[in-house]
C-alpha cells in the first residue's frame, strides 16, 4: 500500500476505544512494520476552507476541495491525531475485504499532504522521521518522473 491511500473501516477503533465507521489515509508505505494513518472527515464545521495545508489552525488539517481528487465531498485530513497499524494486519484486512480501499492520491497531492503532516505538533518524533523519509522518497520519485 502506498502513502496517500484512503481506506474505509466499518469497525475503526478510535483513541477512546469506541468503534465506528471511519475513512482514514495512510501516510507511509508500511515497510518498517507499521502504517501511520490520520482520520478524515467531511464535516468541516471546525475547519477552514482554504484548499491545502492548514497546519496552524486550531485543529490542524489538510483540506481537499471536492473535485481536487477522487473524494466525492469536501474532505479534511485531521492532523491532530495519528494512528499506528501493524502492516501485516492492515494488509490482511484489506485483502479479506474487512477494510475497503476508497482511492489513492496522486503523487503530488501525497507529497503536499506529507509535508503538511510532518509539521504537526501532535506527531511524535519517531512518526515525524518516518513521514519525512516517505516525503523525501516521494519527492525523488516525482523528480524522476519529471526527468523522463
């Protein structure tokens, strides 16, 4: 699974232990044994409406305006809380259909999201390093594609 993959889980486990339906986006490739993810929402009542990175907002987020990608609604990636999933377990749930793939961002959009997420004050140092490494890898990939 690549960074910028949006997934839907009908049994998502929130930080408070509650379960419910949630779409989330993975922010790394999972090669280190786990995926880092952030929840998304289409309820924007507490967020700004400027497309892109809003890391300095009271509730830091990245905003995708409807039509800017595959998402069917205005969508905010919530960058004030991050989740960690074991790579093998998450992949197994995707393969068995317990979790469904919603779509994948284009490389440029993923790099913009990762750049924004890497500046979140709510990101622990270990996750920040992983996201920055993922960001650098995607930027190198973009440069290689542009050179062809």
